[in-house]
C-alpha cells in the first residue's frame, strides 16, 4: 500500500497501509489487523488504533491525527495546518518529552496532513485537560521543559538551525471578537467583574493584538504555541510531556510560559507558587548570563501574557463544538483570574 495516501476515515485504514507507515520505525513488522479503539475529533480527526501483527514486532496501539475538511480553512487561517508534520519530518530533536512520530504526511493542495504517532498511554502517560489540573510539581516539570525548549533555540541558536527556517514568526490573527461577549455572558459571575466589563474589540482587537505584536521583539525562540494543559500528559514520576505542535512559531518564550502556567494549575496554586515556578523556568533556560532575561523583565512580560489565554479560551468557549464546555469554562476562569491578579492590562500598556 502507498503510505503517501491519507486515509479518508479511520475505519478505512488497511493493514497494508499501516505496515508501510510503521516501516521506518519497525522494519520487518507486518500488520495483520487495524481496529478503531477511540475516536476523538476536534478541529482535526484523531483516533487510537489497535494493531496486530503476522510478522515482526510493533506497537499494540498507535495514535493517528489528520486534517478535517470542515476545519481546514480555520486551521489554515491560524497557520496551523502543516507545522506539526513539518516539524517531525525535519528530524530536529526537541529537549522535551513528546510522542514519537512514525509517519508524517502533507497534502498541501488539499490542506491536509496525517501523523501516525506513538500512543503515549502505552508507556503509562496520563493525558490531562483542564478538569484535572496539574500538581505544583507536575507544573514545575512543565515549566522546566519549556525552559529547555526555549533555551535550546534562543536567539541566534534558532538562526543556526536551518531545518527550522520555515517556521513563521508569531502573528495575531482576526476573527475572535464576535464570540467574546457571548462567552463572557455564558461565564457570568464565575469570572471577575473586571473581565465581564470588557468588549470583544477591547480584549482582542486592542489588548491581545498589542500583546501578540510584541512577541517577535527582542530575543525569540521556538515556541510550542498551544501549550495549554489539554496538550500535556503526565508521565510516571510526574514528568510532563507536550502534545500537538501544530501551531508552533518563532516568538518570545513567555507566550508558552504564561499560557501553560496560568491554566495548568488551580488559581490558588498559581497564586501561591507562581514566582517560584517562574524561577524554575529561568533556571531551565541554561543561557549565559548576558543572554538570560532578567527576572524583572520576564515578570512584566508574563503579566501581559494573561490576555493570551483569556482571549483564546473565551473564543473557544463561545463555540461549544471545539472543546467540552466544562474544559473551556475552567480555563476561562483561570485565565480571567490571572488577567486580574497580574494586572495584565497595565502590563500590556507598559510594554506594547
């Protein structure tokens, strides 16, 4: 079977196609059956498939991900159609735990892609979402992982990595304003009054756009771009891995730091441990002192970053089909609390 052809549906994946897809990672493995175990579609098509073999050895399950025609234009508008496939086709090693990728396909004319990946659950990983926040130690593992990632590609180090020359700089995108008021009304008095008084134009067109416009100023690095808790998994021993690299960019690392930390733990835990966790991030950068951002500067950017999670998850909450409502609401509440606690508006106006 030709592994360059993207299956139209997960129940159409043939043993021959999967044998070819796994050949690079598991030479000699011959798949005899492919069964759909779990389907979990969002803005992309995703599934867990169970495999059996007539020869050789391979994984008992794999996780597969492909584009969804219904959301292709949306993903294209945010620049996130091909990034993950390009990243793992590049061969660049990342200093963070992530699923091994056995096959990465691109179909640019159709705005489609396909990834056949390791099923991290098979090695004891526990995928998380906002309804199951991280402990402080798990969050510490996450900020340190992001610090390693950002330090590895900081400044000129990124320029020297020619295999990532295609990565686009961070840019704001439009289209979120319309649902913000609807989402704020849905959240009601579960979010602070300071957030309830915002309009979509003020939050998105002004504050978020201004913050996003600063993300290519100063030293930039490779950023995950979507490092919320729903794209993480906890490993045995409380290590943390990151899924879904589809909207990676080049920009200020603080966009990952704030988006992750402000949504990954409870509001009380963030308030109690925020400063020490930011110190853990700074330590994990492992940069020479001349390149390391000062704690004062990082804190100012971190305060501003709360608008990012708030805007994105209010927009997500307003369109219930993208995420379960309880997931979106939990993140809206955490980012809203951070936005007020950190006086994000003042930080944005001081820096942008």
